[in-house]
């Protein structure tokens, strides 16, 4: 097969890969990062393909492989029967007046393929929203000036409106936001992997006679401009999704003191003294709010925090993950016991059910 330099060829041999690239999540990504020529998308592999976070295990998933094959073979059959190429077929696909049986089935298969890809990302909430037959709509890709919509006196040809059969805008925004977050997370994981390999490659030094320094509990930092306490706050809020101000204080303290966590879980003796909350947390939270990392969740009771629109994705260390799991278990233990957590002597203060959302 020969292709021109303007054609992008993907050397995959699975229908699952075809489904991932043909699906709306990848189209959204491509339209966001691609350049344009007039009103047309200009797909550039360096911006649209290499940066795209494919779902983990997509190439071996039997369900996505099956729906990708069904879609591909049916589309080929439809084009053969109608003697039309891809451009003509998708012009009909996106035409709100096109109601032929073949195109209706192609739209249905495309919807099933999109839903399968969303589930492969683990976004079942989005997949459930996109599954109904009437979820996709015929929407304009962009608004046109009134002067451009009609034919002028010198031409009898009327400009075709940019209709597309696609997801609603707010849903597309949510999918794109999650893809951007996943892209950032994968990038940080790659940096950590490269850093780890570079460390392994260094020659080992002769053992020093000096006593070794204590290793901090939370030592996996990344490139984001965060100090250790700010990082802990973001990890806690990300775990609970929304959490009261005072519960955040207690969770923060539990994260920093392993013996305190163990005692609250009934796995050890309580510490001689329980650390208190401090006013400095307000300054930390305020700084995170100013940068858009945190925002206030509406509540009639008290301050409740959730992640903001610009919150960074943080890859937690093994020690942090253990501390987060134990902290979550403290909250869950009290919620299961029907306590408001304020009455627990060795529990977490002021975090009534509903104001703390267990992830």
C-alpha cells in the first residue's frame, strides 16, 4: 500500500486499536491539539497521537476488539453497497436529515464503540450517560456568521452547515478534562520511572561510617511547586472527594503520625499526646485555593473542600498510599458505627456522614 505524505497510517493489527482511535475520546483529543486548515482538522501525530493516553490494556480487551471489528466490517460493507467512500459515508453519518437504515445502524455501532472505550478507561459513570440511544445529538461544530450561512447573488450553492452527530458540549468537556488529567498523570509516572532507572544505573558508593539519616515518611515528590504539607492536603482531598475543614485537619494529623492512626483503628496503644490542629492550615488551604488547586464545596453546615479545576495529579508513594488507606479506614469505621465522629475520643472530629464522601 502506498500513501502520500499527507496521510497518517497507523500500523496496528487489532480492531481494538482501531476502536480506540476511531472513538470520540480520541477525536476530542485530536480536535483539541490539532492544527487546522480552513475549517478542517489537520491531524499531526506528534501533537494528537503521541500525547494521547490510550486506555490501559486496550490492545488485548476482547470486548473492545469485538465491537471494533463489528464496526469496521459493517462500515466497509455499507460503503461497498452504496458505492461511496469514507467522506461521503460520514457526510451522511453527520447529516441530521439522513435516516436511512444503514446510517442509523452505523450510528448505533459507533455509540456502542464509544461506550466500550469509556468503560475501558474505567469511567463507568460517563459510559452510563453515553449509552442511551438519544444521548448523541446533531450539533454545530462552530457558530457561523449570518452573512456566511446563505448563498450570495453570485452563487447558487449554499454553504453546508457544520453539523456533527456527537456528544453534548458539557459531556465532551468532562471527557477532555479527564483525558488531560490522565495525560499529566502518565507523564509524571514516566518521569519517576526515568528517575528510578537513572538512580539504579549509578555506581554504588562504599558504605559510610557516618550514621544514616532518617528517611522521611513521604519522600516521593514531583515537579509541581508544592511543599510537603500542601501535597498531603491535596492527597487527602483527592481521596475523600469532599471533606469538611475540621475533618481535613484531623486527617492531616493522622497522615503524619502512624502511631496515632494505628490507635484509632484499634491496632495499637494511643500515643502519650495527641497532636492538635493549628491555624497554619488555613494559610496552606488559602494558598491552594488561590492557585485553583482547591475550591469550596457548597454546604449549609460548614466549610467543605474539594479539588479545584487546576488541581495537579499526584502519584502517591507506597508510604503515602498506606497512610491514606489507614486514614480512610478511620473515617469509615466511625461512619459504619453511626457516629458523627465528633463523639469519638480516639476518632476524627467533626466529620458527619454526608460531609465526608468516602471515595
